[in-house]
C-alpha cells in the first residue's frame, strides 16, 4: 500500500520523512499542503492536526515523526532502528526533534526579516505557537551556539570512523539530526551558521551520505486519490491498550504541547507508552484511525 506524505518543501520534519523514504527505498505518494492554515486536505483526515508532516497508509493516519517512522519501519526494508543502537535511535531523535530543533529554528530563522518570512507565516506562527520575532532575533546567537554544540557532539561521535551515529547503517537518530542541519542550510541568511556546523570534522561527509540516499520514488497524488486510498482499505488492527485514567472508547481530544491548534477528537482506542490512536468518522462509511506518539501529546476528555 502506497504511503502518502502530506508535506511542503521547506518543512524540516517533512525532509526527515522524505529522507526516511530514501533510506528504506520506498515509493510514496506526495500530497503538498500549505505551510500555514488552513490545510483542508490534511485536517479532514486528522480532525484538526495541522502540523507537518502527516503520513497516510490506507485508512491509518500518522501524525508527528514519532508515529510516522515506526509505521514506515513496519513496511519492510532497511530498519530505521538498526543495531547496535536500536531503540536508542528514538531517544536521540526525541532530543534532536525537541530542544535541539528549537535551537536550529534560531540558527536558521534568527537572521530573517519579517519580509522574508511573509505576513501569512508570521500571523500563523504567532497565533498557533506564540512566536515573537523580536525575541527570536535577540536569542539567535545563543540558539545558534546551542546548535553548534550538537554538531560538535555529532562530530565527536563520528570521530572513530563510523559512517553513521550507530555504525554502518543510518537510523532515525541520524535522520533527525540531519533534518535540523538541512533546515539551517536551506536558509540563505543562515549560511554562516550552516557552514560552521558542516565545518566540524566528519559532519559534512555524514551529511552527504544521508543526502545520497535520496527521497525514494515520489509519485504525485490528488486529494481524491488519497480519499480513495482511505476508502479502499480498513484501518489496521490496533495493538496496545488504554492506560488509566483514560478509558477505551471514551471520546477524547488530542492536542500538542506548545500549540494553540484545535484538538483532534475521536474514540480512544490506544493510549499507552506505544502511542495514541483515535477513531474518527470522515464521512459516511469512512472511519480512519489517527495515530500519535505518546510524548508531546495532551489527551483530555472531549
């Protein structure tokens, strides 16, 4: 079944997933969405989840790279959690996608002017995430320094000659670290910061090795194609359980920490350390399962 990626070109988290398709050698459907709200093609499936990226596999909808990468890993091919690190890739990716991502936002965007960002982007991020452009500019040198520390640690890890952070095979931790540097490198005004990171011994070679995997086989799909894929395959059976104080079948609202986005609402099927799943009806006869990682999500009775 063809996974469908909802994304836009400049999203670093979408680049993480595109690179994962390359590592796994997968074909995938591309459904581009706007970088700002509204995103109707995406939110009609997720309920309200509007962050980028989202991956659809039939009637299963995966939100956040913490849910997306395990789902892609289950499709076969090279694992995204190779030994010897195995599950430790998740820990590294969580750090890279969390505090280090914000540091790389400063390193990438701290030197941008409001005109470069665009009025729509500024309004969207102010409303949803409380972004303060002036504060970001003032914090940019500090944040760029934090990002440079991550590059130094990465260089130190690779100093023994290993190709990737765990050895000879790339994993989710590599992809998360790669996407952060890719983000900084993609912004012209952040060229000096990107150059400093890539100048660390071993980092540039590692970066090029990951980029060399490419993005897999991309196929453009329409919104109707995506809906047809959801109609054609029922959601996969749900594994895992519902931990107290939540109750299986309760109507639950799932939001993300640090956002003012509206919640995704559905019947709770799973809420444990493996993740969160809600069932929601998109239209008559079409129910989808929307999956989230457990970390970073807020679950409340709807």
